[in-house]
C-alpha cells in the first residue's frame, strides 16, 4: 500500500510528519477517494532535505525543478509570487504514486493524533486542524470535506 511505503520512508529518514489529506480523513472515519498522499512537515531546512531524501528513496521525483536547499531559501517567495502551496513529488513511471508536501503551514503549529495501521504507527493531523486547513481552501472537494468534518465533530460532542 503506497501510503505505508511513504510513511516507512519518512520514518526511516526521521521526518516528523502528519497526514493531512484524504488519508488523514479516512483515519478519522471520513472516506473520500484519492490518489496522492498529502503531508505536513516542519518547514526547516533539515526537514525539507530529509523529506526530499525519503521520497526519492521510494522513486519519487519533484514535479518542479526544485530541491530542498532552494525551497528552504525561497519558500516564502514561491508561495507569495508563484502561489506554490505544495511541493509535489511523483513517480513518473506510475503517476498514481504521488506525494504533496504542504508549504504554507508548518507541522509545528498543529496538533496530531497517532493511529496504528498494519503494525505501523501513523501520524495524522487532528480533526480540528484538518478543518482549519480545509476551510482555507477554495476547492469544492475541500468545502465538502469541511461539511463532513463539522458533522463528525458535532457527533463527537453529543
């Protein structure tokens, strides 16, 4: 399973991460189809380098001609001037294998939860913080996710 391959690579390279996309929703009980894995990391130079190495170790390549060093130096400019929200990696031999690394928000500001899946410990963004990220997005699928998250949070209150 691709998400486990990603998690194992991140763990091997000691990247502190959290799943933030549809896989994160699934761990919380909200199922939505997806092809890629979305993660948040601490946006330090070292974490960017370790993330790049981890993803390259499973045959993923940056979609853009960027490396971790350049991204660490110019991340804020790329976000502001080029609207670069995520650093995307893909396996060019199997395009169903992709990872998006969130660039706009550091993992340090979020709370996470731990799940066990097939003997692997998986770190997932909290529902409250997933809601925050989804509310920032203008994409229709994220707005639908907002509704699902709010419903689940309301159920947990009862």
